[in-house]
């Protein structure tokens, strides 16, 4: 047996003979050594897909203000539910697709953003600001399409409320989905996504539609994967949110996979929809993809994996009924 093959077997035997905890720590230690450069430059180059995604992020950063909000949209701060404590005066909108934690630190150093506010002007009594993102981060996008979802060859992916298009570009670069559609109600973001799709020659598989998802029943019905990243909570009043969720569940076809951030339980809890989730969907277990995604996407000293754990997958069970 060639040397390399023998060493690989020995290494796998070591991994096999230790507890899950030790295995995880050992792999993290190896990753740290590689990342620190202590073992020389053994990291592989960024993939073409990663380079392209980074270039899109950079283009979007130059097109949008730091808070990545558009002038044509209005925000509805939730009055009930887990985000009801978001005070418009102390909540900062940061787009996680455009700015990761390191980039936010840079913005703070440059004085373009702050992580805290003064409770009594001039005093040292500072409180942390609430940060809220309206986009999936690049890490989340990679996790969804590289780890969480099955092979999407020939499938139709729909992102409801596609905003900057993060999910669309991710689906294009990291999956084999045949058709990728974003429906966005805001005109500025629709224009922005359309421009990116044209610039990066992605129109062969990506379509951006400027519309209210309420008008897109046929598309909802034909989609195999539907992404719902906190799509309504900050953008429409509560009564309309209820109408939208009821419409979604009455329209989706059997076996469609839903990718949601946060869980459906959390999104629906403050609303009166009458939707009985136990009858409408079954949850898909993400234990294995999560473990792999953590190891391969997060830095080894990154203890916060909530970016990934907030992502949920469900299979639709009961189509065309109110699921009550
Ligand atoms: C939280 S952002 C999600 C962004 C994107 N899906 C992602 O993961 O990066 C929600 C977006 O949904 C849009 N939206 C809200 N209600 C909508 C509706 N009824 N139809 C289409 N888009 C809607 C908002 O304008 C906003 O840009």
C-alpha cells in the first residue's frame, strides 16, 4: 500500500477509536494548526464559487448603505413574539451577507458603526445595541446548499423575499438546482438582484420576480424547495403575516422541502393562523450535516454556531388544506 494510503487508514483508525468529543477536539486542533500556518501553507485555494460569491458581496456593499436598507421599503417592528423587544431607537440593521463579524469590527473601528449606545448622553453607562440582519450570511448560504439540502439536480428552488439575492447566488454556485427563483416585493432590491444576475451571467438558472408572493401561487405550487428566512416579521403587519402564512400552507405541494430561519414554530407562535404544524410538516433531522458544517465552515475558536442552528428543514405533508 502506498504510504499516503497507509497513513490515511491509521489516521481513520485513530478517529474511530476515540470518543465523539475527543474526535471533534482533535479535528479542531488540526484545523487550527493548518489555519495558523504552523504546518506550512497546506490550505487549498478558495474555490471559484467562493471567489465569485465574495465578488458579489463586494459589489453589493458598494451599492448599498451600511445598514443595507432600501429607500423604497418600510420596516414594521414586531409588537409580539421573540423580537418584540427590538426598540427602533436602539436596533441596528446589519446585513449578514454583506458584513460578517470581522467586517462589523472594521466598521466599528472606522467609526461607521457602534456596538453600544450611551444610556445618558456623556456618561459611561453604555448598553449593547440590538443587531438585526435581514439576509442570510454567506456561511448560512453555504451550509444550506452544501450540507443541509440533498442533491437538487433538476429541482426548482424558490426564495420568498429574496432581498439582496444571497440565497439565489448560493443556490446557483453551490447546488445543481435547475431553476432558482427569487420573489421580492421591494423594487430597489429587485433591481439590485437583477443587475447582479446579469453581471455574473447567472440568468440561465436564476429568475428574479418583482411581486408579492401572494400573487405567485403557481410558482409556490411548483417549487421543490422553498426558503423562508424570517420573511414577513419585520416587513408586514401582523394581520397580513397571518394571511401570508395561511396562503403559503394552502398552496405548497406535498413533499416540498421548506428551509426556514427561525423555526416555523417560532415564526407562527405570535400569530393566529390556526395552522397545526404537526399535520402540515415533518421536521428533517440535521444532526449529521450540522456537525460536518460546523467543522468545515466555522473557525475552530468559534463557539457561536447559532448561524447554523437557527436553520430548520421541514417536508410538507398536507397540501391544499388549512392544516388545522
Ligand atoms: C428577511 S428578508 C430575507 C432575505 C433573503 N431571503 C435572505 O435569506 O437573504 C425578507 C424579504 O422579504 C421581502 N418580503 C416581505 N414580504 C413579502 C411578500 N409578501 N412578497 C415578497 N417579498 C416579501 C422583504 O422586502 C425582504 O426583502
